[in-house]
């Protein structure tokens, strides 16, 4: 069972460089982020290895958040081989997030 990997300025680029990676941009003070967190962790736990799940605390990694134009949290971005492929903002149902990941794996 995998848990979401917390990224920082040093680990971010390498983590998204290859394959499909879901990144949850969040803040510890954000209520909706707290609601989304168990969904993200559940998606991480169910990964069969075809995708990774990571989290970025925007207060600890402000440069990363700024470089991807994160204006509100939570924001979920799916990266494919280092490039942003899809984005959802706000709390979303698990099925919608999983569908977004699967579309990138299958494309």
C-alpha cells in the first residue's frame, strides 16, 4: 500500500519527470484540502504502479505553486512525463480524479 509522497523544491522535478503523476497542491490551514486528503490517500493506496501520487504544501514550496499558477487550493494536477496534462480545482469526487488519471495513462 502506497501513501502519497510529500514533495519539496528539491524533489519535485524528479518526481514528475517520467510517467503519470497526480500532484495534490494543498495547505495545512485549508478546510477543503482536509476533506480531499483522504480521497487522495485512497487513490495513492490503490495505485498499481501505473501512476504516482504526490502532495505539495504550497506554504513550504511556494515557488513550485507559483510556477504552476496555483491560485486556490486544493488544486490537483496530473503530470505526464514532466508536463501538465490535466487539472482540477477544489474538492472533487474520487471517481472524477481517478478518471482524470486513467485518461493520461491510456493516452
